[in-house]
């Protein structure tokens, strides 16, 4: 028997995919979210940590990323852990192709790694959403919090609409839960494989309304989706 979650729960990426998905794909997303053991993987955990540290602490020495890539590729990990390491190495190598442009875009800011002790979860229309950004944008002095950066690691390129939805959702979270009214341009999603950068659009409120409607639908359908 498949063990499933009782209460609706989803993370930022599949939720924003859900908003623009076909009806059949929406069913699949809910099924995956109800069985997190098959949905949540560790494919990019190491890449997330390495990129976050690099952009916040090093920033201007790509050789350090190359060292990390070689370390992951030649690691002594076995079985699935080795596959996770190789996948992270591949994503970091993809990032290096676009690293200069991304670093230039982030140059005006002080970057801080997102605190691990902050869960970055909230309830929206009966659905618990997990959406931890990897980096927090601060002003040049490192005092005022201005925005965030979230990495996207999917091998399928992020569409313009979905990238903007992700930026809007996390912006909405910071506004509701932490009282920050960020500038849309400082709400940033980076597609690691393509180097494409997405920011929250001017039509922020309309996108949030689409997300809320999708959350309501997920909550209504959660118990009715069977395996």
C-alpha cells in the first residue's frame, strides 16, 4: 500500500507547474505530492549549497567552482549518492557557462545564504507550500533586505510564465509572512542550466490570483485523487 500525506503539501516548483499544466498533468502532480518519497529527491542538494556559498562568499573566482565540479565527479560516493554528485557536477558546469552575466547582474547587492533554521513555508488556500530561496539580496552595506534569489535546476528549460510565477509566489510569501514589500526586479529566479533570469512582473497580483486559485483546486481535489 502506498503511504500518502493526509494534508495538502507542495513545493514552489511543482505548484507553479500546476498553474499552467494540462488537467492530466495536474492529476499527476497531486499524486506525486501525496507520495513525497517518490517526489522529493537529493539530485541537486550539493549544487544548491555550493552555488549559494560561491555567490555569497566568493563571487569572482570561477576556478573555485571548477574545483568543486572535479571533486563531485571524482568523489568516492557509491550507488545513488554518486549519481546525485554527478548530477550536481553537471548542473554546476552548466552554470559556469553563464556565470559572468549572472554575477554582473548581482553585483550591486550583498548576498547572504538563506538561513537553514527558517523553514520558508506558509499556508495558502489550505495548502502548505515549501519555497526556501537559496539567497537573500541585501543592500551594499548588507543591512537592508531587498529581495531574494531562487535556483531552478530542472533539465526542462523554465518557461517565461512559470519563472515569473515562481518569483511572484516567493515575493507574496515574504510580503505575507515577513512584511517585506520587495521591488519586483529584486525577486529573482535563475535557471541554472540555461542561465536565464526571471523576475516578478508588473502583473504581480494577477499571477498571485492564479496561484491562489490553483491552491484552492489542489485542496479541493487532494482527498479525491486516488492511486
